[in-house]
């Protein structure tokens, strides 16, 4: 099985690109944020064009690139993407098939549906990072 997140880490590490020390949107790096957003839009535009011209190979390439760029953006922001995926997927699986204003084959939030707690995902990741940092500090102190 392909490990997409591991592949992204390997790619960006190989090129020496920085990731944030903590999960954040690096607002002090507006050039990076603008680049990532424009990059995602560029890939989405390529997907739209490939669908318009009915070029299935270009459509697949654009879809893979969208995922690659999105995961790379999460990597740059040091976001716990895999855990977030798990909680979002679980919430999505609790939805029901149905017709909405968006489309006749959509997913509907049933009564009692619980939104994924992404805030908790990020907080838990920060706690893990705190623990790792404390263990590293203790190790370096010889304790």
C-alpha cells in the first residue's frame, strides 16, 4: 500500500524544505501561503481543463497533483493529516446517501451527526509534541 504522507515527507525533506515546528498557518510567510494556494488553484484549473477536453490521463495527473500539493501544504504547516483524515472519514461514514442542492448523489448529515473535532486532533498532536520535547530534553540532561 502507498503511504502518501510518508512519500510527501520524503520529498520535502529531500529538497530541504522547512516544516513548522508546531501546527500552524505560518502567517509570517505570506509568500509561502500565496504560493501554496495558487499552486492548488493551478492544479484544479488543470483538472477542469482535462475534463473539458476529455483527457482522462491529464485528469488523473491533475487529481494526483491536487493531492500531492494539498498534502505538501499540510506538511509545510505541520498538520497531523493522517489523524485528521481518520476523524473526518469516520464522520463522513456516518452520513447518509441522498439528494441535496449540490447534487442528487450527495451525502446528508443525519439528525445527531457529529462534526469531526479537528481542534482536538491538533491539540492532541501538540500534546504529543510537548511530550516528545520533554523526553528529548530529559535525555539530553542525562535524566
